[in-house]
């Protein structure tokens, strides 16, 4: 199934999968609000999905790889602490995420008829069964 056909399946939620610069999907509120519908349609079309957030896996996503959100919030708290103690925001360095999570949903893999190699399962931070 081509991307166009999948978007056609989304019907009124076609804006749920917009592409940004360089053809990359963008994280929009519309897509976030429709992730369960996107996963349901993808499963129905036997398409595996990978998401940037773990929360999407509960709705049938296959895999998630992205920055660890609790770590990001903890680090943001450190920035707030430094600013409240008098540091100038302009003097604080810009940081990139350093902790990432790779999660596999075996329930979805089985529904899609996919065999996940043991080596891939060993690399996952979490496996949902």
C-alpha cells in the first residue's frame, strides 16, 4: 500500500500525517490526537508503524524509538533551577537528548505476522508482550 492510499484510508484525518521539511512526518496535535486511528488503519492494512513516543504503542504501534521523556523533563527542571538561582538563560548551553528508548510491541508484531529477531529483542529497552 502506498502512502497516498494509506492517507485516503484516513479520510477526514488525512492531515494527521503531514510531511514537513525533507519529507519527514511532523509531530502535530492532529496526528497526536489521531494516533489510535492511524494505528488501527495501519494494522488493518497490515502496515507496521514506528513512533517517536512510547504512548503510541498502547494503541497498536509496532515500535517506538525516541528521546526518553522523563529524562527530558528532569533536565528541563535542572535548567529552571539554574535560572531561578540567577543564571542567565543566554549563558546556558543548548543540549540535545542523550537518553533514548527503543520499545517493541510483540502483540502488534504477532498481529502483523512478523517474527522479531532475538538480536533485535535483546537491543530493546522494553518489550511489550
